C-alpha cells in the first residue's frame, strides 16, 4: 500500500445522500476476478446522463470526491472502494459513511474523511464556484484545507499510523507470527481440520 | 466477571491485544466461494505470500453456478472465468474445494455445518455477509470483505474491534404453523434493519431452545439483515446430537473433551447485555414482507401498511418508494397479493427440514396455474437426501421444478432470475430492489408459506388450504 500523508488535488461535488454500494458499482461487475479496471462500472447508471457531475469537463482531473451523508451503504462488496480508486480518487469527504464501506476503504488506502454537514455544503459551493480550487487532505495534521479554511477531522491513531506508514494490515499482523504460532500450539486438538490426508 | 457467550468465545481467540489497537483474533475456519476471493488470492501472489492454514480453509462454488445442465460448461463466459479462477486458486494454494458436480458442493453456509466443520465455540469467517448462519452452533461467525479474506488466508487471524452485546429473548411456545423464519422476520420488523448495528445478537429463551439445529441456522442467518455483526445461540443437546457422527465432528476421546468444553459455552446468569429485546413466542404469527428491505414486514393476516401512518420521515419516504417499486396499495390484505413465482431454497431455507415441511404441504396438491415454483436444495447432499425420501417426486408431481444445488434465485448472479415486474414468494433473505433480477419483486416468506402460496397463487398459509 502507498503511504498516505498529504493528498492535494481538486474535487468533485456529488450532491447526493444515501449513495449505496449498488449505485457505486452494480452486481454485474462483481464477476470480475481482478482488482483493477472497475472504473468503467463506477456510478455507471448515472454516468449515462451527460449532465452527471463526473461527466462535466471542469471536474475531469479531480481526485477528491465530496459526497452527501450515508455514503457507501448496502453490501460489503469491496469492489466499491476499488472502483473509486481505479477511477482516480484518493479521498472521499462526507458527513457520514456506512460502517463496512469505511472499514473497507481504510484497509485499501482510500482515505474517507468525516466533516460536519455544513462544511461539506461549503466545499460544494466553493468547488462549484471555482472547480480549480485546490484542496489538501492532510492525514498528518488531521486537517482538510482549502483557501483560508482549516477543517480538523478525527481518525483513530492506529489507522492513521498504518496509513501514513503505508503498512498493509497483513504486514503488521505478520509481525505477530510468533504469537500466532504460540496460540496454535495451545489450540484444542478436537478442533476440526478440512484436509485429511 | 460475568460474561456473555460471545465474550467467552472472543476471549478464547485473542492472539494479541494492545491498547489503542483492535484485538487480533484467531480464525478456526475460513470458508471461501468464487465471488469475493479472486482478488484476495491475487494479493497473496503479488506479495509472495502463502495460505497459512490450508487445513482450516475450504472452498465451494455456489453464487454463480447454474442449477440445470451442471454437467455442461457454464454458459455465461464471465461466470465461468470466476469459477475457473476459484478452481485454479484452490489448486495453487492447496485448498480443498467442492466443485459443481461434487457430492459435497453447495451453498457455503449449508456445506460447513453439514460436514460437521462448524462447531460450538469456533470462530468462522467467509467473504459473505450471511456467515452469521454458523453462529447457530454457539460460535462467532462474521461476514468479511475481500481485504479481510486475504488477511485470513495469509495469517489465519483478523484484527477486530469488539462489538456490543444484545439479547433477544423468545420465551414461550410458538403457535402452530409459526417457524423460525417468522421469528426472525418479526424481529427485524420490530427493531429495523439498523437495529442490530454494532451488536452481536444472542438468541435466548425457551422457544429458541425448542428449535431444531436447522431452524436455529435460519434465525442466525438473517441476523445481518438486522444490521448485526453476528448472531449466536448457546449450544445444547440439540447441537451435540446434530454434530455427533458427522464427517468432521470429533471422535472418541476428542468427542468427550469437546463436549466438556462445549458445555461451558453459555452466558453467565448475571452477564450484562447492552440491549435486551423481548419477543413473546405466543404473540408471533406467519410473517411476510411487503417492501424492499427485510424490515418492511407484517403478519400474513395483516394488510399493506399506509406510509402516511409512519411517523419517522426517512422510514415513511422509504415505505412510499417501496410501495411504488412493489406495485402495492396501502390497505390491501397481504393474502390478496398474487405471485407468479415461488422460490424455495437459499442458505436461509434450503435445508432438508425446509424441503420436508414444504413437501408435506404440497403432497397431493398442484402448483396453481400460471405460477412457476423452483425448488433448489442448498447442497448436493440435501438434494440426495430429499430424493432418498421421495420429496422430489412430490415437488415434481405438484408441477414444481427440481433443481441442482446453489444460491440460484436468491440473487441475480446466475441464470435463475425474475423478469421485470415478476412477483415472487421467496424463502431467501433479501427483498432489495432487483435482488432476484432487474425489476423483480420479492416477498420473503417461510417454506410453509411458500408451499401454500404456490398452491393458491396468492400469499397464503397452510391453514388457508
Ligand atoms: S443463498 Fe443467497 S444469501 Fe445465501 S450465500 Fe447464496 S447468495 Fe448469499
């Protein structure tokens, strides 16, 4: 996983709430066996509409998605996170995320940032006025900054550290391999195994 | 300190604990299927990692697989690639797999218990939200995302934050014709699809203890539809009797040691639950859904509710949208709703007892004209058992279709789908928009209601026949 410290880029205002994982990426795309190439399925139903915000040229280069409340509800499909990343998003700002989606995003290195609803509204207005507005999502300082604004956000120390170091959780857990081996030695012998030679 | 069953199982699996970090939990059994695993295996390959415990891992093909012509190649090329990928991954990493045509193939949550691999006090995970099914044996069973699948493959552990504890008490005796499916549908209607969010639910009380193992699995299966992380039931003689003699159940001295441990697995009398919900058994009745989430349900004797009567604004808006999608009018008696499809199957109600109870209703009767009924066993073993008992003959004589095992019409990923506008009485677990096929309409029901509905063509209970 790449280290995440400060991401600076422009933003897309997605003025919708309750965007569920079926809308982010529909079930028919889940048959793929890769982790890449999901960008074509991202918001695919909406993208048929030329007016849809992602289709507007002024937001083409944007790397930060600014969405309404309850983003990512529905199924546990991690493909929703990959679709956003494959498309080129590094961060999503919203006033509320669904639990599983947020968990999945922070495991895959897509930074999901929770800001008060009023601040999301203010960013929408700013970006709509000037799509070239540069926004910094600073994980080190736990701040989102644009123009004169400094908006603090919360994220637990452990997750922040893991993202900043670019450590995937597997790598971290493997540091505890000796403890896992210890645990395995003490496991009850009556527990089942799937392979019987 | 007094603890709950879920807390005991949790504590027994902590590998590493440090303040400010999630607990690292050991995983006893990892179930795999074709949809959520390919990218996890890819991740292992890229990082040059192995599967730590192939002997605690098992794979089966279920979501994408057809339920007819299973001896021929899978027609949908993309589904075929996904299934072939699972086969290759299993081979490359030394994992046991039950492929289409194999006698142990079936829906992942039917296969584990049936082999005796799911046992009390275990931690079980799978990249599928209905993994909660396995909690029926008194263990912790969670659905996980693909990154977590990779994590478990590589380390046999999972970093997890401890959920809160909820008790659902069902005391008393269930009225005749009321099944465990009705209990869980009534519970979700009561607490809502978010009511269990952040909790593990323990189902307790005399009505739960009186249920068979398979009926318990139906309840735990749908814990996720209430938003809960997991659901579980303390093991007892019913659990032990179910397990005894199964392929992977402990044998000899191991069996005695296992029983001694399993008997300790219950919540202490004074254990603290963060939330308690009472659902008196004698207040329950056959339950069906009218809307587009599993919480939108009423008693079968009831009527389609009027959204205007719903106080909460978000719930009212969602009910209004649901009635439009379902093409239903407020005030319509549920029993007047006509269906054109009946689906009996899924990891919720695709086990042998479910088929038996439906067959009993259908015996000597005919599926109503214009209604198509699909009977899909949850596993190849269930299918064989049903055939040994002659159940398939009852279904076929009634005019139903008798299929091969798989997820089938539970979700629109394989060829068994509803067409736009079709209405289905389904024994599965999700009635979301488009879940059974684009534009399809789903009413969640028990196997008894499914069978009676097939005969009458309108939502019905066996008592209406
Ligand atoms: S039967 Fe339905 S709910 Fe169960 S595993 Fe298959 S698709 Fe999921």
